[in-house]
C-alpha cells in the first residue's frame, strides 16, 4: 500500500510539498505489478518528466480515462405472436440506453419540460438538472438566481468555464455543459492593489447595479481568497456601514499552501465554508432546504479567515484529494474520468474533510487552452464553484 501523502492541522498552514499531480490525455491504467518495495513518500515524490512541450516541461502523469460501458443490444427481429393472447413489448427493438432515455423523456413530458426545451435530448439542460435532484428543473432555467444557488444532490453537475483574454481584461464565463446554459460571469478588475474579481449574472460584467453578484478578493501573496456577496464594505474605523445598504456577507474562503521553497508545482487547497443550516420551518438537518450560516463581519477579527483558525469546527472544510499511487508509472495521479485533457497546475479535486469514503464535491481541469471543466455537487453552488475556480486562475507569488 502507498503511504499517506499528507495530513495537516487546521490551526496552521499545511506543510504540503509534493510533485505536480496533473493529468494529460486520459488512458486506461496498466495493471500494477507486485511491489518489490514500498513506494516513496508523497512529500518527496519526483514525477518523471518528458520532452518540453510549448517551451517547458510538464509531468507525464496520464489520467485514468473513463471506460465506456458496453450496452447489449436487444434483438430487433420481428416477433410473431403464437396466439392472440400474446402481448408484444412496444420497446422490443430498443437498446437498454434507448429504453432509459424513453423513460426519462416520459417523465420530463409529465413535468411539462421536454417540449419546452431543445428537441435534441442530448442537450436537454432540464433533464440534466432533474438527474441531479432538481424537483422543478424548468423553474431553475427560468430563474438565474435559483440556478446559481442550486446544490446538486446526485453526483457532480458538469459545467465549464471559458476564459477570454481581451483588450478590456480577462473575463470568465460559466455554463452548464448540457445545453450550454449561461450561469454567471466574472472579470478581473484592474487598478486594485491585490487580485480582485467581480461576479455578474450578466455576460457583460460590471461593478454595482442589479447584475452585480459580489467579488473574490486575494491577499498580496495570492495564498488567501475571500468570497463576498454584493453588500457594501463596513467602515474601517467604526462598527457601522458606510451607507444604508446592507453590510456585505462573507460566503467562504480558499487557502493555498505555499510550495515555492520546495520547488514543487503542486497546489494544496483548503476551502472554508459556512455551515449549512435547515431553512426556516424545516426541522430535519438533512433536508434539501438549507441555508448557509451568515457571516457579516464588521472588522478583520470577525472575518472567516480569523474565525476558521480560532474555531475551525464552526465551518465545513473541503481539502485537496489525496492522489493515488500508480506503480506502473511510479507516480501519483488523480482520476478525472475523462474531464481533463491537458496537464495544468489548475487541475484539482476537492473532497469533504473527514468524509469516509472521501467523495469528490468539486473538480477543475484544463480541457483546452481557454476551456476548463468545473464540476460540483452539494454542498457547493455554481457561484461558490466559480469563486473556487477564480482562485485557481489567479497568478500567485508564493504558490506555483
């Protein structure tokens, strides 16, 4: 068995210094031979390198591509009834996949959804949302706010982010992959002392106005990012707001482990999120109707970053998933199930801290030069997933 790659203490920065764990084109893993000796400790692993690509070296760590299931076809031969009492199966000529698609279409039609969307079922966004636990998927598609706040209950909801480097700066747009439904956008703001991203429900990003959703702000070294809603900043000298608008809330934070001193290119993430509480009138803490605990700090001492150190049990934590040792290539790797095509330090998977077995609730991977897969599930929303992705996009002084 390979050694445990890392562990950390929430009370201080994680001491993580490992080789890059990135994925190239996915390939099926070769059977692991019998180990003659224990694999090296992950904190000292040196990934094999290959010839330079695009002017630099990248690790040769192939992903473990998803396997395409073979669906047995049902015979389409004509069936002649032996007697008038024999009832023919109307789906006798359909494969298992086609039968499942037909049942899904019937369910969508009963909800009044299928006829309202694209006739091509492979691009049916409502069907995708229904599969991930949405009780009224058509309402989500009609209500941008509801779609941004939806927490998928049944597996990772597949989305993607497009990066555009234009004359007005770098913009990012997030879409639901099935149906290419726009969710939200972000833009890096110029002229700020530290990295600052504005979020918008419009594809034209601006600060202020009804489309402004909030922002993501980094510290100087790029190791800490805080997510805010669209409220106003509190007065730095008094415990009152500068204006009559509500004081902004903190929605979460991302902390990166510094790896420059070790010469490693791996990023280790910790995500801090307010605990989810039952919504008003709901007594079951496992119910779908939940709201995050509100953090509305009036000063730095009340911020999520400070409280997460003093009282870590107040929060939910997501951490980088431990990569698995592949003996055939003598390296650690992560399985992105075909969602990642190119090696990148932005490729990552996050799991809930302490969950057994660990379940991936967020994954991000580079698909091509400016398209990135960003998949998420409960307890994350699309807006939180976008905030985590923006923290990965940003340049960092103290992190590779």
